């Protein structure tokens, strides 16, 4: 963090996020979404126009962004339209960069509302996560923004300890971060489930069922290949398609959904057993569950030829894969067993990249949002954020 009014310079906020689930839940991916403050969200020239300053200050001064009880308010359509006006975005502007600007403006004006004057901050956003690929990059972004702004405004304490490479906030502070991040997600998505920002905040593995989110205790760290087919897809359209298929063939689709739920429960049981002592047999069970789940998802209509190709390529190397996120393209995950030969992993990655896919080796089950000292950052991150 770099704050003109702070003497603790060069902090970075990290929230790795994987939106992909093995079956039913979303787990944290050890990819980075690292943030320094450096605001290139919109051009400073926008504020050469007094009318834009007036709109911004009106939002800042008059809107009751939070009640006296500390409840975080929900952005209204009117507020979002005013923020678009401030940022100079068109009414139809809905690209990832535009939505990121709106989320930043909303969180900045909301969280900083108690300050005597809006603080001057530098914000830099850097990420290893591709946008629009079903990996929850917007949630990681919102969580990191909320954590950084709340800390900069001293609504929550900076947990960084001298000499510690990374530190995490206390439970109550994480709950506040999560609440504000959810509002950022609302600006971006309209009506999100809340599971992506929750796993970005808390880390580990979560169970999401009928709108309720709960943590899985001591989930094992699983090594995976994460593959981006680079095929764009619409979550909204895919969800609508499943709903349509359920209405058209209720006696066929309803049992599929029940079976997927049973797969999820069995996976949760196996993961619980693996937390004590993982065995080769348990990995074999996970592979069977992955295959069954992928076939069920294809039957629901959320598969894609690119995902079929991904599964075929990895199966040729003795590995098991499934789609992640909404499906219809996007990303897939491949389970890597601990005894897998290094040469086989590299051969699989080479075969996937030969299909035109992007492929990363990573893991599931990392911590949630953390504050990191600049010295602890990996070389590529320091290089990307060089000069701060």
C-alpha cells in the first residue's frame, strides 16, 4: 500500500481466488491478485470538468452509504448510473475495465465517507488471473480493494507485523471486508451469489447450498492443472439454458441435479478423510467423481467442444478433468496425483498448449486475503509493480 498520509509504505494486498469447484464448492486457487494503490481507474482529466466533481462530491456527502449500526448498504441503479457519469462511461459500457472502474468508485466513495476529505491514494492493480474465464477475478479484485481501503481509512487495523512476510486480519475485520467486497461484486454483476467474494476473503474450501455458505474444515491441498480454453461464454445464458432444460424435461434433469448433489456429498466426505491421511485409493475415488460430474454437466447442456477436447487430451495422459465455473467454454481443472511423474505433467501441459489453450500448474486450498510486505513478493510481481 502506498498512501500519501501513511508512513508504512509499500504494502500489497493479496487475494488468490479460484472460482472453480471440484463439484459443488468453490476453493481458493494459489493465483495472485496483488494490489498497490495507484489509481489508473479513470483519467484525472475527467475532474477538470466541475460538473463531474460536483456529481462525485454529491454522492460522497449526501448518500447514506452505511447505517449507524455499521450495515453495509447496497448500490442502487441510480448510484451506478451516476458513477458511470463521473467516470465518463457510456450507459452500455459493460466491459471488464469499465465495471472495475465502477466498483472502485463505489467502494472508494462508500468506505471513505467518514473522512473529512476524500483521501488522495495511489492504486495499482496487478493480476495473474484472466478476466471473464470463470475464475472469480472480479471477486478477488473487490476483496483486495475493500481490504486496502478499509485499512487505509483505519476502519480496520493493519495486521502487518514487523518482519512477517504476510499477515491476515481478525475474524471481525474479515467479515467487514467480505461485506464490502460483496457490494463491489453487486456493482459488477448485479445479483451475485456471494460465494466468490467469500472464498476470496476466507480462503480454504466452502460449501454453497441453497444460498448458505459454510467452510469445510481442514481441506487438503490438491495440485491441479488449470486450463483456459479461451472460449468466451455467458454465465447468464448458460444458467438460463439449464433452467429451460429442467422445465422441458423435469423427470430427466431433476434426477441429474440430485445425482450431482450426491457426487458433491461424496466428494466432501473423501476430502474430509484425506485431511487426516491421503491415500492413493482416495485419489482414485476423486478421479471417478470428476468423470461422473463432467458427464452430468454435459447432460445439463453446459459442456463445450473445447472442454471435451481438454478432457480427451488429459485422459490420453491418464489424467481426469472437468469444467469449472459456468461451463460453455472458459476453464477446466485436471487433478494431479502426488505420485505423478514430472515428465508426464510437462507432456500434458505441452499437449494442452498445443491445442491453443493456456495452462497453469497450481493448487486448491490456499489462504484468503492477506497483507504482504513488499520484500516477500515474487520477482515477477515486484517487476510488474516496479517503481512504487
